[in-house]
C-alpha cells in the first residue's frame, strides 16, 4: 500500500512540492512587482522544472495517460512506452 511505503510519492505530493517551490517567486512578484523580480528563485525553478519533467517523462504522470517518455541513449530521440 502506498501509504505504508515511505519511498513512494503520490502525484498529489509531487504537485504540492511544485506549488511550494513556486512560492518564493510568487512572493517576489506580489511584494516587489513584476518589474523587480530577482534571480533569487533560480534554484527553485530549476528544481521544480526537473521534478515536473520527471513526473511526465519518467513516472508517466501526464494527462495523456500512463506513458513513460524515455530518452533513447541521450540521443534526443524520445520513445513512448506504456
């Protein structure tokens, strides 16, 4: 059962991590305005972008269905596996 295995992370939990990671950038936009956004959120943006990519490419958590999009030997070719 996923709730009993601490190594399994649900789609909802991953999405919550993404939302939390965007909090810093959102706070900057609210406090300082769009024209004064800084580079401070760069690390957060890189981390959540990687997580979102993993959700789709590796874990098959996209709206198109349970497909895993694996990069074939780093060649840039994408293979779809069900």
